[in-house]
């Protein structure tokens, strides 16, 4: 039977003194809210569930959605609290008070109420699957069962911070060229829709023969003025259609991942990022006492690439049948030789988690260096691209004027 989704309820009631009171309470349904109010000596009246926003969190006067950065900050602050000896319930309350995002604050308070009611921390997190993935929940559960929750919270916080930092680096590598392309398209559209028509009127009044580049530019401008909405619809439709196809079609998603990995420079960064994530997650889960086969399944879910996910699942099957981890990794052909050798050393020395942590640190640094190098390398190409596109259009517009000046 599926769990009932927890929500926030606004209630009205009468206390023991006969005074009308109202408030807000988190629970699974109105009946549970009524029972809780009666235990507090309140005769319940109207009970209404608050409207919900994204991620199933109640919204009051808006509020931004909960992102990975919010969850990472929550884990780090809670880990700091528990390491300082603060009880979990009190720590959750202190962390909630410091949250700037109201939706995140409500989520943490909801977890605090459940923990205070006697529920396990890990089981409370599983009720928010959009914010806490299976890997995080399983790690927290391992920490609770082993009696080392504060240590596990610190490991989860480090894992979240490293993963989030890696994602930001990848975004930095891909966003810059995209932003430049968008700016170039916007500038070109403004020139074609607003500036070129003005020059066209001026050229028409002169009655001069226009050079071929200028005629081509005017023809493009006229077509865009008549069909800009069609072009915009095609671009938007193509982007949305591609996103939908990637989400719904495994074949399209796989093809996308293959293309990304084959891209010059960016493909190499993506490969190293996936390997870094693989090593970081496997190191965290294995050091937490999670069995290797189960840890590999969690790692496959966090791979964020179909090619590597399939390879990791193959490694999991091989390991479950008795094959060594390094031998199975080598047979996939997607892991660098250095990684396979370090894993082999880790298996032989009995320090696999420490060796994987070193692999993760090395490749995270490699990604950082290559992203910085890509940004520096791409700037000249960006300037050249803008110069060819925008500069070429300006030259085409002024070419007739230059020819008239020569004639004079």
C-alpha cells in the first residue's frame, strides 16, 4: 500500500477555555490532524489542506522551489550540529530557523515533527523522494543502524558538496558557449528586423545597384520579417520536443549521451565527470558499510549517463557472480586504465574506499582544470564567431555606401 502524502493543514478550533484559535499543522490527512488537536485539548472545527506548489510543498505567498543547493546546505548544517553533540530533533529545529527558503524551512520542520514523534530519520527522508534520493536515504539508514549517524551525516554532506560542485563546473563548461550563441542570435535578429529595413529604404531612394552580399542580407531580412513567428515556433518546438523525447525515449537518451561523450573537449570533460562521480559515490557507500553489489546499484543510479549506467550495472552483475571489481571494470572499456589499476591496488590492500576517494579527488581536479582551460580557449572562438556574424552583416549593409564614396 502506498504511503499517504504528508501535507500542511490550516485548522480552526476551540480550546478548553472556549476560545477560538487557529493554526497550521503537518500531517497525512485531516483525520490525523483532528486526533492530534484533541490530544492537545482542542475541539477541532474547520480543517483545510493548504495549496501545494512544486515538489508537493505548501506554498504561502509564493516561494522558490527547493534545489540541490538547499539540500546540500541542509545536510552540511545538520552534520555540523550532530557532530557538536546537539540532539537530532533540536538540530533540525535550529537548521530550519536558519533556512532562507520558506519551502525548505517547512520541509525541515515536517521532518522534525516526524522524528519527534518517534520515526527513524531515514524513513522520514523517504517521504520526500523529490528532495532526498535513494542513495542519501540508504546512507542515513546505515548510519542510524550502526549508531554513527553524525559520522554518516558528515560523509553525506561531503558527498553532496562534491557532487554539487562538480555539477556547477559542468554547467560552467556548457553554459558559456550557449549564452554566446543566444546573444549572437538575438543581436542578429535585431539587426535583420529593425536595422536592415531602415538601410533598405535608404538604398531604394538612391536607386543604386546593390552588391550581392547586401541583396542577400535584404532578402534574409524580408523573409525573417514575414516568417519570424514560424522560425521561433520551429526553434521552441524543436527544443521542447527534443527534451520530451530524451525524457520519454531510452533510445533518444542513449543517442544523446553517445553524442555528448564524442564531442571534442566537452566529451572528455563529461567522461572525467562521470568517472569522478562513480568513484565518489562508490567510496561513500562502501565506506558506510553498504555491500559492494548494493553500492554499485546506487552508483549506477547516480551515473547520469546511459552508457556508464549500463557499464556499471554490468560490473554489478559480474561482481555478484564472483568476478573482481577491477577485472569487470576493465572489461567494460569505459573506465580509464589508471582508475582500473588504482581499484586493483585498493582491492589487494583492503583499502578500496580510500583508493576510490583519491580517484574521485584526482578526476574532480581534472574536470576543474579542463573547464578553466575550455573557458580560456573558447573566448577567441567566441569573438571570431561574433565578428563573422555581426561584423559580416554590418559590412554587407555599409558596402553600397563605401562603393558610392569610391565613385564620388
